[in-house]
C-alpha cells in the first residue's frame, strides 16, 4: 500500500510542476496580449477614423 501512495505522490508532484509551468506560460501570454492591446489602443487613439 505504501508503494501505491508513493507513486500517487510522484504523480501529484509531477502534475503540480506541470501546472506551475502552464501557469507561467499563461501569464506570459497575458502579458503579450496586454502589450498588443495597449499598442492597438494607442493606434486607435491616433486614428483619424475615430474622430
């Protein structure tokens, strides 16, 4: 039984690492999206079509 718990713990640890990695990737994507949105906002503000 102890061996089974040990392998579950290993799986849980691996999943936790994967989740943290995914979280970092998602945060990077959000930062890029935010930067693009800010650029688009600036472009829109300077766009003559807006006025």
